[in-house]
């Protein structure tokens, strides 16, 4: 499946969340297998220049293999997800 085409066909919020996926996955890669709290993930995101003025829209729960929100990224509930939700506010980086 072509991710870019899939994102372009998505409803508005899903398209919006999906546009952050590749960079989000890249910046989280060094934390693979670590369990991080939402606040720590936020601090990591805030340091990325490409996310400047957009960090408030980037949620780990929008990129989870076992949890999702309305308008989540195309990767939610799929093998390409970035996180696994461990408990409220805690996520394992995949």
C-alpha cells in the first residue's frame, strides 16, 4: 500500500495526523522498546524543528497498535504503528 496515497484519501483529521508519521517514527527510533510517559514524548517532540508550532497536535495515542482516537494516523491499529499503549499515559516505543 502506498502510504502517501492512503493519507491523501483519508478524512481530514486522519490526513493531518498521518503527515507527522514518518518524522515521528524517526525521532522515536532511538527509544525503541522503552516505555515512556506522554510528558517525556512531548519533550522529545518539542525539540524537533519540523514540529515547531505543531507539537500540540502530535499524540502518541494517534500512532498506537492497540489503541486509537478519532482522527488517528493511518498507522493506528496496524503493524506500522510507532507505539503500544501500556497504560494511560504510558507507551512502549515499537
